[in-house]
C-alpha cells in the first residue's frame, strides 16, 4: 500500500467525448475521502468527440447533450487540454510521471470491417468516414465524391440511417444546421435519386431507435419506400414486439408506413428505400473498370427464434456507390494491450488488463474503448460510474506520480512545442462559430446558428489567440 501524500490525486483522462467528460464529472462528485485534480486530454483542438464529429448535423437532440457537457466543464474543476495527441505529444511514460491514474476514454472512430468480395472497389465508402467528412472533422480531406444517382447503405443502426438521411436530403434543408460550407456545396450538386438501406435482419430486429426512424419522415421531397416481402415475423420476433416497447413502436411505425405508402407517396424527386432480411453478398463491377456498379444481396429468412439464415435467392441492385455503416471500431493505444477482434482495451469492469489478464495498476478504461461501440448516453454514464467505483477502491495503491504539480505537464507541453488548447479557448471558438452563423444569417437565405470551423490550424489559432491575447 502506498502512503497518501498531502496533495490531490492527479488523474489524466484521455478523450474528451461524452465518456471522458462523464467519467471526470462522476469522479468529482463521487463520495471519497481524498481530493482529485483532473486533466482531460483530447487529440482534437475542440472537445466533444463523436458528438461534434460523428453525429449528423440535423439532430436536434444533440444540442441537449452538448449543453450538459458544457455545464460540467464550465464548473472549472476539470482542466481541458486539447490538441494533444497521446502516443506522440505525450507518451505513457509521460503520463505515468505526471499522474497517479490514467483513464482511457478514446472511443471508437474507425469503420468496422466488412468482409465481402469487391469491398475494395472505388465507390465503396465507410459510413464513419462519411460522417467525419460531413461533420467537418479536422483530419479528413474536404472533398468527397458524390456522383452516384443510386446508392446503397449497408447497416440497420443509427449511423446507417444518419448516412442515408444525409445522402437523400436536399442540401438546402441542412442550411439551418452547422453543416460546413464545403459539405453543403457538395451535397447540393449531388445527382442522387435513390438511396437503399439494407438490414440483415427483420423489422423486429433493427438496431436504430424510434427517434432516428421518425426523422426519416421529416425529409422534404423524399419518399420512403418499403417492400411487403421484407416484412416477416417469427415467434422470436413476436416475443420481442410483445416484451419491448421500443421494438413495438418501431415495428408499428414501419408497418403503418408500408400500409399507407401509396396514399402517402407524393412522387418526390428522391426516394429512400428500406430493405430488410438482405445481407451483402458481393460488390459488383460488371464493367471491369474498378468501380462499383451494383450490389448483390442474399435474401435471408428468420429461423423462428429471431435469428436469421441464408436462402438460395439473391437480388442485384444497380447502384454506383455503397456506404458501409456496420459499426465503429476502436484503435490501439501505445503501451496498452488491445483486443484486435473486438476493437477494445482488455479490461475487467474498467480496470485495464495486461497480456496475462492481470489488472495494470493505475490504468483504467471508460466508454466505447472499454465496452465496444454500443449503447447511448445512459449506458455511457453507467459505464463511467463502474470504472470510477473501481478507481476509488484502488486509491491506496495509486499516488505514484513523480511530478504531480499541475503546472509540470504544461511546462512539458510548452517545452515540446505542443500548441495545446484550453476550455477558455473553446469558448472563444464556440463564439466565433456562432458569429459566423450570424453573418451567414444576415447574408440569407435562412437562419444559421453557427458555421463550423473545419481546419485544425485555424481552430487552434482562434482558441490560443483568445487566451493569450
């Protein structure tokens, strides 16, 4: 047992998305008999992770989440240090020297792999990559090829519906959001007429939420098209509908849309097709030019338990682009074991494990890098609480930092020329983006709350100059 020195426990949290902020918040509020000093690091200049760079800009509920995160950080008891890359700007050795405990909350930002022939063809895109583009991620190219009239989206989760909605929606209807200008211009020039969303399972097994589903119906001049052959319910499906209100709501909505679609359809200029019980078999290149020109789907059937099995039937769809939205996947971190199959840090309820499965003193994980890319904000809070509970239990084995002074890590970053950003700098960037929105509103034709600054160097400059004067 390490003797507790007369100072706060120094904790570094790597990742300033919801998981990182909620982990820090819970730690500050949890009952304990010691003081804490928390630094929240992020590799991007601006905070909020996938809330800023992975969620479609037309989601109104995201404002509520951002407001909640703002309130936590505005208290002033958690220090934000952005534009700091773990593994390069700061190493594990650095963090061990300056902190008693380290919590990794780096999330999952890459596309999960899809092992289907032809997936490497031109015109095959990752849904996570597309989301990064339309959300103005500072580290992705600002150009995106949008030349397809018919597009397929593979996946039946919230990201798949986000991707499909952005692809099918008229760009002018996104102007009221924080959509970057280059994204607006590219979407406005898109010739798309049809977007097909494919799910492997039936309507009772979809992974998206009722809110995501309802938002599809709000797109102007976009017809939703469903197919009677895709609606099948076995005993397992009926049980899911009976026992789960969310499933019952979504199945009811989809079934009503199917029954009413002839009356509802307005012969819109664009169509969003929802397909179920179809799994990707092959990305087609009939012309042999290295580009997607079709997608072969295998018809599936329910097995009686809510599971699926393949049939003998396939269907070919003439599409010129395919977006893979089959999930996110975590990335390895220097100095930490990584589960290559699941895309997570091996852990026991948040305690990081070594190669032998033994907890590593002082190392913890929270959020998607801990449990995988599943669950909503409520799950993130519960996940953070579990991790922090164990950290507090372990407190007498911590207190190992050699340079725990709050100023020492700043001196190290300055010495290395790292242009780190702060919470005060975020306030400056936040106000700058809102001012750009007011300017765009005055120029017309719609009111814009903000215009997002995309360039990393520009974000950093605005944030640092505001603080340095």
